[in-house]
């Protein structure tokens, strides 16, 4: 499992433009996002759509939204 505080730290670095931190964030969450995409697509749609393509689109949209994000620790 991933540390919540490490994720927030990486997000903070990514917000300041750190590409290494951004890459680590994406790598940390790729498997989870892929599982969610596959579950939501279901077996019939997966025949026609590549889950990896959707994950890439999700990450692209996330990257474009980075400037509007605010890192907060709501777990406290």
C-alpha cells in the first residue's frame, strides 16, 4: 500500500512542476485506475475498447487539471 503522506508530498511536488514526482504519482495509481476502468467497461465493451487507452486519456486529463488542484490532507 502507499503512504497517504507520501502521495500528498508527491502531489505537492508535481504541482510545482516536478516531472519525476508526476511520473511516480501516475505509476502509483495506474493499476488502480486500470481496474476501475475495466470494471466500469464490463466484458462486452472491453471487446471494442482498450482499457489502456482509456487509462491514458484519464491521465492526460489529470495532467491538464494539475494547475487547478490543491493538495489537502482530508484524512486528518
